[in-house]
């Protein structure tokens, strides 16, 4: 695969990983309140809005740290899923500490505080890292290898 093709695969895998992490965040935020919701469809659709918000939040906050993890993995040809899981957890925690969204939400909305935010950020990062590994991480650095005829 050429370098240009690899860059396209990397960006598509990053987008998929960000969506996966956003879904994990949405589930973690909404699930504790899910049983208290009525069967009203409007309340159930709120989950999809939370998923959209969480995905856009993850994309805005975690893109550059995740790109740094990807560049290191490509440069060192790291293909182990544990690297991507730990790297994703670190990206999730760095994004949580870097954005401090809980303080902003606490003072501006009626959203109840999220239980276990550090664990939720780490879990979203791990899922995002493993999703990236499934799509692109298993072939990290292979674009530099010569193919035999």
C-alpha cells in the first residue's frame, strides 16, 4: 500500500474510532438514567442526541492526542492491540483532564453529574483504540516494507 493510501486508511480509522468512543460515552452517560425514563419516544431519542454530542466532543478533544499515538505506532511499526488499548485509555484520560467538561456542564445545564467520569473516559479511549487497531493498527508501518516479487 502506498503512503497516500495508508494516510486515507488512518483518517478513516480515526473517524471510526472517534464514533465508537462517542457511542461508549453516550451509553455511559445515558444508561444510568435509562431505566428511569418512561417509554416516551422523545426521551429515548435523547440518547441519539447524547451520542451525537459525545461523538462530536470526542472528535474535537481527542483528535490530536490520538493522532500522536498513531504517528508513534506508524513510526515504530507497533501492531499490538495492547498498545492501542493503553494508548486509547491515555488519550481518553488526557482529553478528560484537558477539557474539564464536567465543570462547564455543572454550571450551565441541568445535566446530572456523570458517575465515574475517569473510568468512562478511559473505557471510551480503550474502545476507540481497539476500534482503530481493528481497522488500521494491525498493519502499522507495513507501508514501508518492500514487497517481494
